[in-house]
């Protein structure tokens, strides 16, 4: 496999074409952003930690029967993935209230959500990723009914697998964001799962071990990500 030209430079990753039109290289950079790209910093080791973390999680999800983009780890900060036709919505499941749901609905951080909630957001930084519903997704043609249903089913399946994995490591999976795309007409999990796109709290102390450490200026961001990894059996 030969890496070819840059296809897209996002806020945290750069996507490259390869000599195989069905495969891409994802390069995880150290860039860390929050608030739709308004706060940006370089955090040493982040690219490596998130790349390996994402590969580890996607392997676990694949083993649990969830179709993922993952082909192989290529280096410390690169992996080879299937080229998906991305669906421009983010799928968010919440087991506890935190972040935007607290601001929108005036609920206290930490409230247990049983059953967990599901929300769609449009991927659009200029519009600040507004929340959308299934009617918007259908009317604007972002995804078909069967694909909407599949994204929800798989996002909840991910919740079962990862809630158990993090629980065994002494952590609560508070919420997370997934992105899906189509590969040969089938819904496949893309993008990344790392502490950049989820919330994880220590079960005993409620210590935040995810990107909220960066958003809220709590420090030791990558140290916390590495601790999360170690607790679920991944060492660097
Ligand atoms: P953003 O676009 O939000 O700044 P990133 O820096 O993570 O995010 O950029 C990665 C981009 O690559 C995102 O737009 C994401 O939708 C896209 N992407 C992720 N995985 C795949 C894939 N397997 N195939 C095609 N595109 C992908
Ligand atoms: N999230 C993400 N990318 C986004 C928006 C949200 O990865 O563009 C993740 C976020 O890290 C959290 C979950 O999705 O784990 C829910 O985010 P929320 O709606 O609470 O927004 P926030 O307040 O984090 O911006």
C-alpha cells in the first residue's frame, strides 16, 4: 500500500488517499481543539495515544460484531481504514448528563439517564453542529431510513460493549460521539473513538479523564488519556 496525496485536513486528523481507491490513511496529529475550533493547542503524544487507542477500541468493536473502518495500525500516529462515504451527522449516546445537554435542558451534570438518550447533530462547525432529528436527516437527504435505523442500532450496541469495558477499568462512560459512513452500501463505523470524543469519569472519584480536561483547563490531559488506556489493558 502506497500513501498518496492529502485528501482532507481536519481539526485533529489529516486524511490521505492511497494507491487503493477503497483505502485511506488517517494521520492523528497532536492538534487539540475545542469550541468548534476556537481553542487550539498542540499536546505532545496526543496523536500517538489517540491513534493506538482508536485502533484498540475498533478491534474490540469489530470482535463484538460491529462493522468498522479499521484495516490496520500503520505507525505510531497513522492507521489504514476503509474509505467511507461519510454521513454528515454525529450520533451521540448519553448515559449521564454532561456538556450540551446540561446547557440545553438545565439538568445537573451527572444525572443518570436511564434509558440512555440518543441525539443526532449535524456536522457543521460554521453552524456550531446544531442538533437535528430524523425528519431533518430524511428531508435533507443526509441518510436513508434504513441507514438511520442502522446507525442508532450500532451506536447503542457500542454502548453495551464499551460501558462494560470501561466499567471493568473503574470508569463510567458518560457519553460519546460516533460517525458512520457507507462502504459498498453498508453502514460502517468511521472516524475515531478516543477520549477526544467521549466523556469518562473515574467511578469512585468522578475525576474527568477525557477532553473536558482540555476544554476546562484542568491540565494533565494526555496523562489522563494514557491512564484510561492503561486501565482497559492498552500500554504504549
Ligand atoms: P473534523 O473534520 O471534525 O475537523 P478530523 O480532524 O477528525 O475532524 O478529520 C477527519 C475527517 O475525516 C472527518 O471529516 C471525518 O468525517 C473523516 N473521516 C473519518 N473516517 C473516515 C473514513 N473512514 N472515510 C472517509 N472519511 C473519514
Ligand atoms: N463530541 C465530539 N465532537 C463534537 C461534539 C461532541 O466528539 O463535535 C462529543 C463530546 O466529546 C461528548 C459528546 O460528543 O463526549 C457529547 O457532546 P456535547 O453535545 O455534550 O457537546 P460539548 O458540550 O462537549 O461540546
